[in-house]
């Protein structure tokens, strides 16, 4: 928006016609433009900024949700201090969110690329495999947690039944995070695969031919020609991974409400605010911490995008 | 101080609508609406069906009473019983009842926004702290003028009383927590329900000797293990200590609580391993198929076994300290409250009183496949199963009745502190000092 406003003023040769056009804007047009600007602003402010700032404000108080706002007791940084010092699930939650991020970055992404490259070769039945791998993406994450329960259940699950083991996949805090990550990767891989598959289809075939003529091996071609060309896709995948791992919540919520080895910041916020527990101040403080962590990634991403736009 | 307001509170409606109405509302209700719609992550919208419109109703003579129930139509007998009561009330009093059925968990999780929005006149709820906190916040109506209610004895009156000494609740049914076992398994092995602690230990040792795990145990959902804590605390420290501990008036890192965990630790080898990955249904199955000998749970254990409970029996947890005895137990009571925000206060109260009667209980039990155990002693027991008849006897004989930890204490504390802490203990039973110290720190922060 800012760039289109400034453009006429900097570009002097184009100034007269633009000005004339601006003058000619009738009342109707102005109304339309005004509405088109006002509506998104109202939505963004009302649905994003006001609740966000409200959370920040609430995070400095304690309130159980009963009665008017004047029943809020302001406690300064007490909630933050409690979270960092006497709230045992907090640090594990931070660690788990970071593990989640790293895991999604590495395994499903690599596997997704591999599957995309293989399926791109148009072998027999590749459509079938494509659909099969993509199928889990259609399912909600909550449902996936439930489906995998059938594999993971300690007493009645498939894995323990087949291998005769007694591993408590969802209950043992040392393994359950990894078990959940595998279940989550099952879904995420298909997503990444599809994105790269689309990217590969979009790569100009002359590039491959040129590389082949130059005598490059297939592996070399992929890493030095194809992969760099797919930069937009890479960027999208990075963004999706970051978003997915920060908002990770539903799968652990259906498994055990984000407790016992599956603590995630999002689940802790929900535990404190949704449901019967109504620690609105405490929960808001957790939400603010989550917001700060997200904004680090958002800032990095936006800086990257803007830098690219400037280079163009 | 905190006056409930029936109108002007957008929390009960869906988020988009509240976002639009904010334009016209006062600054305060804008802030309030925003705080809730933003922070509750949309949970305000869950009860949209409950919001109702403000136009209908009215509180005149013979006006409709709105009845909010925490069982959806798909819930089977639980829903049928409530619906049958509503129908019977209409028939008997001529008052029209408008039923608002909401799924159980949704109802519970949205109760805050529901009560502060435009609630139904009468709604299903629980005795204990869960009731008392709403009484304190002025969200439910004082119904002490309805009491005494014919057929409801003193312990039920006690359970309906908030800390201010007034009644805010009308009980309708309850179920005990006890140690369940299969009659056939006990008969085959020549086992008998233990009378004393020595019997109890001998029984568990014998079970282990025969390759049967004495206790089924699952705590994936976090709350079932609270029942074990409750009963051990009541057996070791007595009912009064248990209740004041729940009220936040005793130290969680004191010797009494440590003793509870110590005892629990010595009992853990008699429980199924790895409880944190097992749901209570799976644990119940283990008891049902004979892998485990006993299971400490509520009577709802029958539901997980998919049978009518003919082969099930139970005994109350045996005495651990002879100076304390074994006459206290958890027996959560369900019943009804009148919402202070309801439009038809008189009609709501009249209906609540009727719902506590023996006639209402009979109507419920005759209208559904599975009966509940009526709180009213005048209610007919002809539809009861043997298990239910025995439950009624056992609870009737108990000197003290607790409501279960998550009903007896602050919900914030129960859900965000006790569940993770008990799970931490089960993971690492040797660090009792660490767990109790952590509970105490958090309790101090929450109870203030």
C-alpha cells in the first residue's frame, strides 16, 4: 500500500496524468476505495491486534474470568516469574517445540524431497503412490493422533503385538515425543512431497537437457541445477515447517492434553485458559511468550522476503 | 462486587458476531469481549447453541423454563434420563421446558462463558468446589429456601452448601469410587474382599504369586490417579484434613502429604506398570479379562467392559490406619443449579426443587435403559442393578463423602498443577520431596 501511494510523487513525468485521474475520482469510487481499505483494517485490528495486545495486558494480572474487568488483580511480572521458576512444564515445552522444529526440518523434508524426485520419474503406478503418500495430509492432525494410537497402544497396539515388545509409546516420556513426531511426520512428508512435486513439474525441461548435454550426473543435476531453481518452493517449505512446529498443538492435545513428555507451549496455553482451569493471566503470559518466539521467525522471514523484493 | 449481567456480554456468541457488535458496545464490554474471544481461543463459540436469544422467555406465570443439560442426544441413557425428567415436569406442572442439550465436555469447558452470557434457567452441574466457586462469583442463585427437600438427607444438604452456609445446589444422583473386582475371578482363586490392611497386603501378595497384577491402573487422561490420591489421603490423614488440603489450607509439602506419596510408592509395585500411556478404559479391560485382580475406579467402570456388571462386585478401600478408619470415600454428586443470569428465576427454582424429588428420579430411571443411583432416598430402587443397590448401601453407610479431587479443589489447581504433578510422581516415584515442594510452590501462587 505504501509503495503505491508514494509512486506518483517520486515519478515526476507521470505526475500530471495521475493527478488528473485522482481528481476525477467520484464520490462513489472514493467510497469503494475507502471501504476496501477500512474493512481489512478493521478485521486486522479487531481480530489480530486488539486480542494480541489484550493478551499482553492480561498477562500482567490474575483473573479467573468471573465478573468485570475491574476484578483483575494486577501483579506485574509475577506470572512470567512463576512460569520461569515454579511451573515445571514450561522449560520442557520450550525444548519440545524446538525439537519439533528441528525434526520437521530434517526428516519429513528430506523424505518428501526424495519421494517427490522418485515419483517425478513417472514410473508405473506413480499416481497411486502420489495419492497414497498425500492421503494423510487430508486427515486432521487430531485424527492422526488417534489413528496412531491403534499402533502405539501399550497393551492393545499393533507395534507391541507384532514385535512382542512392551514399549509404552504414548505414555513413556522418554519416547512419546518421538512417537508423536513420527506420526506427525507421516502426515507432513506427504505435504512436502506434493509441494516439491509441483515444483519439479514446473522446472523447465531444457535445464535438465542442458545439464545432461554438459555431462552432469543426475545427482549433480539435481543439487546444482534443479534444487536452486526451486528456491520459491524451498522458501514455502521453510515457512510451512516453522508454522507447523510453532502451532503444533492438536496432536498432543488429543493424545494426553500436552502432558507427561508432550508439553508444548500451545498446549500449555490451552490447559490454562480453555476448559475449567481459568488462569487467564497466567495463560496469557504463556501466549505472549509464544508470540515473542513466533515473531522472531516472522521477522527473519519478512526481512528475507523484503530483501528479495528490493533486489528485483 | 461482581454482578452477573445477563446481557451485553458477547462471549456466548460466536467470535465474528462479537467482533461486529463491538462497534456499538461500550468500551468496557468491548474489552471484555475481546479478552474472552481472543484468549479463550474461540472457546466462546462452542456454546453458541446455549446463548439463546434474549427476546423469548420472560418470567411471567407459566413461562417456559430453560433447562441446560450436559449430555448430548447421542449420549444414550444419560441423555434419556434428563429428557425424561424434563418431560415429566412439563406433564406434572404444566410448565413448558425448553431443553438445551450440549455435549458433556463442551458444556464443562464452556461453563464460564455460558454462565456469564445468557444461561438457561436451570442447568446440570456438580457439587463441591465446582459449585462453590460459582456461588462465590454470584453466578448461581441461592436456593436455600427450597431446602429441606423431602428425601434428601443431611450429607446431601452438606454437599449442596457453599462456604457462605447457603445452599446453591439440588443433588439428583451420585456414584461411588471403590475397588472393583470380578466375582468369578475371586471365587476361582478363593480370594475375599479384605477387611484389614493385613488382609489387603496378603491378598495382593497372593495375587502376585498367582501371576495376576493386583491393581489395574491407567492415568493417561490425568484424572483417574487423583482417585488413588484421594482415598489414600482420606485413609491416612482423615476426611477433615483431606478437605482442608483441597481448600488450600494445608501445606502440600508437609509430612501428611509426603506420607500419602510414600504409601503410594510402596503400593505402586502392586499396580500395572506404565500407567501414563494407558487410558482408564484399557485398564478396565485388563481387570475385566483377569490380567489384573482389582481396579480402583468409579462405578462407570462397567461402561468400559461392555456388559451389565453381573460379574462385578466391589469393596471400599480398606483401612490403613485404625485411628482413622475407613468410613470416608469419594462419591461425586451430580445435580442442578439455578443460573443467576437466567431469565425465569422463580420458574427455575420451582423446577430445581422438583428435580430433587423422588418422583423426578423415578421418571428418569423409568425413561432410560440404564438407571442412575438417585440421591433421593424415597426413589424406587426396583430398576437398580445389584451393583447400584450395593453402591447405595455403601454410600449411605459412609460417614463422610468427598467429591473427587477435581471437584473438591480449585479447577486451576487440579488441572494445571495436580495432574502434571501426580504424573511426575508416577514417572519418578522416588523424588517425593521434589514433587511435593513443587506442588506447594504452585499452590501458594494459585491460592494466594
